[in-house]
């Protein structure tokens, strides 16, 4: 049995779309850092290999350096966050989150809107780069 240790995921539950992304890029990281293909393969031997190596290095850099540097505006120091308040739903055992005062927490509201825009941008970037990785998977061997 092969076990893939995914270093970029925390312990606990994780949705499968995240597991898929992190597992695929863990394979790339393992390929670069453990198999060391730059010492075994002549990546300059033909144009396809040159392009693949360039893409492998670019994706590894993105995953290892650029992606971890992402910062949400919600993580800004000093940002006053509203308390989470809940109310019972009539006729049900469930509760719902009460809206916060958007005037009192204007900076938080602005940061939240920026966060959602960034989140969408990041999801699209993750998807594009996962596709790029899949496109070069036939080169991930030593």
C-alpha cells in the first residue's frame, strides 16, 4: 500500500475538493524534492521536455512559495470582528446567525467583501494550476 502524506493539510476533516488539490501538488513536491529529476533527466533533450521542466518548476514555485503567501484581509491585525450571535429558528431545533451591524463594523464588512473577491480569484487560480499540473503529468517520472 502506498501512503501519500499531504504536508499542506491540517489534521481533521477536509472537503475532497481540497484533498484532491493538495494531494496532486504533494505528488509534484515529492517528485521535485525526493526524486530530484533535475539530476536524472536531461530536460533539454527536446522542446517538449524543456517546456515540461519549465512548467514543473513554475508550478512547484507557485505551490511552495506564492500560494502560501496568500493573505486574507480578514487576517489584518487590529481588525475589529463582530461577535457571532445566534437566534433560534421558530418551530425548529436549528439556529441561524444574526446579521452584524455593518456601520459599527464597516472595516470588517469591507475586508469581508475583499476576502470573498480574493477567495474567488484564488479558487480560479487553484483550478487553472491543477489543470496545468494534469497537462504535464506524463513527465512526472524518473
